[in-house]
């Protein structure tokens, strides 16, 4: 007998993009966002301008990235 899993309520995993105070040095937009990204050398916490995608900062993040962040919410 097949096991039925409930349908996910979201089609894709949505990573929270946290608003950051400040303005973009490139386009002066205040739409800065902080979020984790997976790069070749691991997870990074980046702050990017949502308007022109300029990278304001890039810091090493938690090794497990989003997985660790989700477990913190349990
Ligand atoms: Zn910008």
C-alpha cells in the first residue's frame, strides 16, 4: 500500500531575505537584503542590493546553511 505524503504548501524552498538598514553604494537604493548563499567554498551570508544586485558584504555563514537555520526554528 503506497504511503501518501501531504502536498507541500510551497512549491519551492523560500529562504527568508532579511531587510538590512542602509543604502546601496552603487545605486543609493535602500533595498538591502541579507540571506544565505551556497558557494563553492561553503555557505556565506551575503548582503545584496535587491535593486541592482550589488554585493555589499559577504561573510562565511553556518556550515549547514539553511538546514541549520531551519532546525533552529523547531
Ligand atoms: Zn544597488
